[in-house]
C-alpha cells in the first residue's frame, strides 16, 4: 500500500500534521512485533518506493484458501456437484464471523470488507445450489429461510428457497416466498422480480413437477395455462456508451494485445482478472488506449457497455452516486432509485450479476470513487484509467503506461505533419520529440502546430521550442492544455511535496537520490523518502534503473518545465507552516 493510502485509511480526510511520522512509528513497532515472533521483518514487510508491501505465502492466508476453494467448487459444480459441495464447505468453514468485525475500518478497508461480505454470500449461494443438485431439498430449507430473512432483497436466496420448497411438495409456501419478495422489491426499489424468477413462479402455478435439475434459474420457460395471464417482459436494454474508437495507436500495439488477452479471461478460475487498471502520467494516452481496448473486446460482452468520466483530475470529480444514477438509467431501470450509495450500488450489482458487461471508468482518483461501480461475479470486465495507482482493487491487473520511444515519437509526428516533410527535417523532428519528452499528448500538440504552419520550416519551430523558458505555452491548443492537466494534479499535493518539487528544479543534474534531497534540505531520510514516494506515485517524478540498487529519481522533461514555472510564480509565497526539515 502507498503511504497516502495508509494515511487515508487511518485518518480519513483530516490527517494530523504528524501523520507521516506517526505512521512510520507504527511501521517500526510492527517490524519489532514480527521480529519478536521469529520472523525476518525486512522479508515480510518490505519497503517500496511509494509505500510498503506485506509478503505472506498464499497458503498462510485464509482469504486465499477461501478463494481457491470457491473457485474450484464453481468450476466443478455442473459436472460433479458432490465434489463442488466439498470444496465449498471447506472454504466456508474458514469463516468464523463477519469479516474484520473487530477492526476499525477506514475508506480502503470498508470497501474491502463489503467485497468480502459479498463473496461470502456468493459462496453460500453456490453451496446451497450444490446441495439442491444432489437432491437435498428438505435439508436446505431452514438455512435458506434464515438467509432470505436476513437478506430480504437478495433474489438468489429467494429463488433457491422457492425451488427447495416446491421440490419438497410445499408449493403454497414457495409462492408466498415469491409474493413477499415482490412486495419488498416494489416498496423498497420500485422494481419487479427478475424475468427468470417470474418464470419460476409461473412454473409453480402451472403445476410443473420440477423447476429443473439444479437451480431454479435453469428452468426452461413454460407456457402457463390458458387461465393465467402472463405479462410480457420488455426487450432487455443493452447499453452501448463507449467513447469513439481512436483506431490504432502509435507505439501501443503490444500493450493493446496484452490487454485484450487479459480481458479474454484466463484458463484457470484462480487466474481470472476482472479489472484492468491503466496507470500513467497526464498526457500519456491512457484514455485513448482504454477506448481502443474496449472497442477491441466489446463483442465478447453481450450485456452491453457502460462508460463514465469520473473527472478525478478536475476540481469537481464525478461522485459515485451520480455515476451509478447514470448507469441505472442506461440500464433501463425506472426511477426512483435508493437514496443511500450502498443500496444504489447493490441495485446496480444485482442488475449486472448475470450479465456480461464491459465497464470503462475513465480518470479515477480514489478507491471510494471506484468500488461502488464495480460489478461482482466473473461475467463482467472493467477498464479503469487513473493518474495514481489504485492498489488493492479486487482481481485487478495494472498496466503502467509510459511515454513513447524516439522511433515511435517520430512516427507519430510524421503521421501528423506528413512523412515526406518529416523525413526532410528528421533531426528537427527528433529534437521536438525530445523536447516533448516523447509524451503522446505533447507530440500531438506540437504536430498540430506544425500542420498549421506548412510554410514554416520545422527547424524554426524546434529552435523556438528549445529556447523557450516556458515551452508549455507552445504545447497547447484551444481545447487542450498540458499545463492545466499538470496543475490539477499539482494542486492535490501537500505543501511539503510542492515545495520539494520546486526546489528540485534547481538541481543541475538530471538524476538524483534521496541523499541529494537530504543534502539540499537538511531533512531526515524518512522525510525525504516520504516526499519522493508521493511524487513518484503522482507521476511528478519517475524512478530510473540503477546498477547499485539505490533508488534514483528524475523528472520528465515537461514536468521539470512545469515545476520551474511554479517556482517562479510562487517565489514570493509565504513559507509553509511545517518546516521541510522536521524529523519524522
């Protein structure tokens, strides 16, 4: 976890001034506790450039064992329900009560706890389904009665209870379960039961002896008797909200192919990835790449596609409540919707539980923004773009999106200004690419300027860009400003990190270490590493390979120019209340 995530988890939106030093004290005590237990703390609790990682074998973690057992049970449920029942019971026996019941949770842990709760309910549902496939209808009725009472809007538990009661010869009670669920859904959410559940009710009314060999959801639709009027269901809504396909992207073929393989699913259920996170600095092309990947795999998701711009880098991000409202409307679910975020998220997940959905969440900023929008189950896939690395997203794989290499940068500029013109002044084009830091957005801005100045030699623009103390002025258009994108992220930094950035621009060398910052500021090692880790996490700095093993940092070319601008504009600002050299 990153330092900022740990601080958010412990203190929320109001961390104390000493949050970082207090956190490092806790880490120190945790290391001592691990060592007292006979463990090598440096191997178990590892320091990372932007936080800490806990290295524990999967076989020592109940959650990993539970996930493995449930995945295996789900895999063999159809062919071998007896084996599936054994695996699912084995996984459920690891639960001894509600998840993290004795832990005070913050934003990150609260979302994790909610997902654990949902996984537990899903495993219970699968276990009961295995029991029903084995003909244990009467034995599961008491457990299902208790579960449906505890979860009055859970259609899965109610459908299984209806099936168990019907197969036990208790048709009237099965119909009472349906009527009670329908009343609660209408009163609480303004929804009718799902079409599959309605067909199960019609099958009971028509006297069908069995609803199917397994789950009632497997029952074929039956034509009811002539005396029973059947309400026709409207055609299901299949939303298609993806932004336009940008087409092939220069230098992104390998990334696109890898992402398509991830979205296609793995052969083993244990390896299933449900979330793809595209992470990178502003202007690197995350949104365009996400749209390209989404269009490449959209046909695999027959339920439709949903898209939202979460505006995490703007001053007013999109709230998860507003995003959910948009999703529910796109899904054709009539209003009114639940008032609470949890209930609205539950309604969305219930709608998408059995649908093959593709979600694209663009420009996300925090876990609290993303978690309520994620669908459960293995049918759906979510692509997320973010300027920060959202660690600990469930079933997620992260792709770090970097700048282009020199050859790719030349190819992109040549595509905009014309191959013949670019080849004629290759050295100037390569200089422009270097001045742009090979950043796709900056290259497109420079290319657009050159395309409008057909009679101006490329060399003249390259020299102007090279000599300009404010190159970002020339890398913008009427609707695109690299400076504004950097500024939105800069404003979210703390005063300490902003001051560190401004001072680092005074260094002559391109690369530096934590020791360099300590010498510049006279601060402690902990303060220096904490500030540098935060700046790497938000892509103001990047780490570069070092043969000696020491972490080495550097600026992106345009980020250095931006930070110099900030130093000049804020030179007369009053000093921060907290000195940079304070010990931590």
